[in-house]
């Protein structure tokens, strides 16, 4: 009799636990370059709805450099770029001895460039199915490092197709259905770069992306999954206006030295040919240090979390917000640009901050908080997926748990 009771109790515990584990679906949406204050323009009814009925942070602080690949990968790994390896959109990797560029498919899929564990890898090890309709780091050539279902990046894929793809995964038989799906949209970044943050084109793209949330909600309702799905909307960074007046030709300044220059715009990396060149370059840049900051790797300020890796180049230049560091080749391009937008600057600069909105069964209702950090999203997702997060991360669940109902 007593044994029967014990067994019954055990079965109840197991089934309650299983129900809890199977409870929610989670959709992580990225709106590239959607600045923290775009939702204040009064043109985003769906974000407004989430603000009223879910949670919302005043801003989402990205990692430095405030670029697309480093930050998308920080969101899914919970690591600073110095620890996950994707330190920029364009960088030289001394491990592979090759350049990494986001337009180079072989580099983008090469697992050697990625030294973090993305949430889908952590989930897979613990038997949880995931999917990705685009996300930096989701296409690696090793099966176990990818989500169970994924799409290869296609910049021109219609946004409606992406939403349809997400919903199709949720139509799979229960035991094949992913518990986490990521999806990515570029419009606010693309038009922000081209036309600047106050352009009609950016206004249009803000409205377009907001309307996709409504379409996703409708789709979830028609699948009867709206009440069991957490929808989290983030951006990787913000955007600030740049122009052809605030430019600094670094290559010209360094004309008497031997070096390689990598990247341009808000951030530039210098690889001096010799130790002699190294000090010469540094001294030259230091002597004219105006509207930018120059650092040896060893003196990069601690708060940027961007010095503890040998992948980080020997000399780093960071422009003041709105300024652009350029090479000779780019003079023409900048001369032809009267106003545009860019990002990559110091992550303390508020224009570089993005958005965080979330709604669903696990989130509080009508709750707004201040700034949160994007590295904390990985442990948040782990909690939502009922998995144990990777222990070796920079993110902290304690800094974000208050957004959840049960905390
Ligand atoms: P950024 O230069 O930092 O503004 O990067 C934005 C660009 O990254 C977008 O316009 C896309 O072309 C590109 N991008 C975003 N996600 C991916 C991806 N998963 N694979 C390849 N390229 C991507
Ligand atoms: Zn971006
Ligand atoms: Zn961009």
C-alpha cells in the first residue's frame, strides 16, 4: 500500500515536471539596428501592446563593438565578443590565419571562428529542439553546433516567408516541434545606414517590422499556440547619424608607416608591420587624438570588455559618436554621402542601445524596467527552455530574472 502511494506520488511529480517542461514555445525576433527610442515615435502599435501586456526594458545594452555579428552571437551565447570569438563583422583571425567577413559564406560557417556555445547547442545536448530562421552563427558546418532546423541566410527572402517559416515549424507534430525559434529582419538597419535615423524610409521600416509582430500573433492564434508562446523582440544595437563632414582619414595620417588597416567607420583596427611601426603609429594617432580614441590592446578600458583575447588587434581606434574613420579608398564614397547612419561605437553611448520587449505565459504583465544587457538573454532563454545554461558565460540570470512571472 505504502509502495503504491510512493509510486503514485513519483508519477505525479514526473508528470507535473513534464508538463512544466513542455509548457512554452519561445520565439526570439531580431530587428536589426532598431534603436531603443524608435518605439517612442507613436507608430508601433504592436510593440505598444507588448508594453501594456508584457515586459519592456527602456533599452537593451549591446556589447562593444556595437555591430551585428558580435551582438547577435552575444545574445545567443551569453558571452562578450572577446570570449565568443566574433569580435567584429570584419576581422583577422590568427587561429585560422584568414580574414572573417560576414559576406564570406565559408568564414561565416567555419566553426573555428566561433568559440562560444550558442543556446541551441546547449539545448540540443539536453534534448530540446530548436530552429532558426536566420541568426548569425546558426549555419556552422558541424551538425551539433547548429539548431535542429535552420535556414541559410538569404538577404532578399520576403519577410512574409520568414514568418510563414516560423509558423510552419510550429505546425510540426508535437515531438518534432521546436521549443525555441529565432528569426531575423534587417530593414531598420538597412534603411538607417542609407538614409539616416530620421528619414521617411526608416519610419516606414519601423512600421513594417512592427506590423510583422501582428502577423505573427495572428498566426499563433490560428494555431492555438498564442497562449503558450513567449515572444521576445530584441535588436542587436541602435543607430546614429553620420555625414561627410565628420570624417577622419586615418590612412592618410599613417602614410609614413607600414601597417594593415582592418574595418572602417566607428571602429578601426591597425596591424603594424613591425614593433617600430607600432609605436610610431600609436604616437602619431595619440598626438592628434581628437574626435577619436586610440588604444594599444593592453590599455583598452576594462568597461568595454574588449581586450582579453589575442584575436583583438594590437591597436584599436574608436571614433566619437557620429564620426567616421576612413581610408583613402573611402574618401569618394563619403564625399557622396550627405547623411546616413552607422553603429559600432562605444556601447555606453545611448544611441547604440537597442530594444527588448517580451510577452507570453512566462513574462510579467505590463512591466517596464530600465536598461538590461544583451548577454543576459542567453540564461533567460535557458530558463524558458527549462535547461541548464552553460556555466561558462558572462551573462547572469540574476540580472534579468525579475522580468519573469515567478520571480
Ligand atoms: P552591419 O554591417 O553590422 O550593419 O550588418 C548588417 C548586415 O548583416 C545585414 O544587412 C545583413 O546583410 C547581414 N547579416 C545579418 N544576418 C546575417 C546572417 N545570418 N548571415 C549573413 N549575413 C547576415
Ligand atoms: Zn545590426
Ligand atoms: Zn548596420
